[in-house]
C-alpha cells in the first residue's frame, strides 16, 4: 500500500520514497494537472463496530502542499491516522 510510519518512528516525507502512482492499488488515481505540486493522501482513522465488525470509518482524500505535509505527516501518524500517499510531487 502507501508509505506508512509507525507511532514510534514517524519518518519525515523527505526520507520516504513515494513512487505510489506506479503501485497497483492506486493505478486508477488521476492527479489533475493543476494539482501536481501537492501531496495527495488517503487518510483515515480506522473504526469498526465492536459487535458486528462492520467498518464505521471512511477514508478521504486530503491534499497538502510540500511544507505543510512535512509538518502534518508525523502528527497524523501520532494521532492514529493511516496515511497512504497516493501521489507525491517529489518523484
């Protein structure tokens, strides 16, 4: 899947190689031309119904500028988000 970091070791984005566009799960993801300067991430705090096991949360696509992403990425991991990088402007 996407580039991930653990709570104990939230790697900074500039240390992560993110050729996510080539990987299978995101082959269909199309980045608009005017958004190629942004990180495109699928973020989610996964939640399930304890009784049925049914998934209650839904992932969403969030876009970040490079500097913002470098600041926010470790914080998202600390808060329990799963962050899959769909597109990185630094190829």
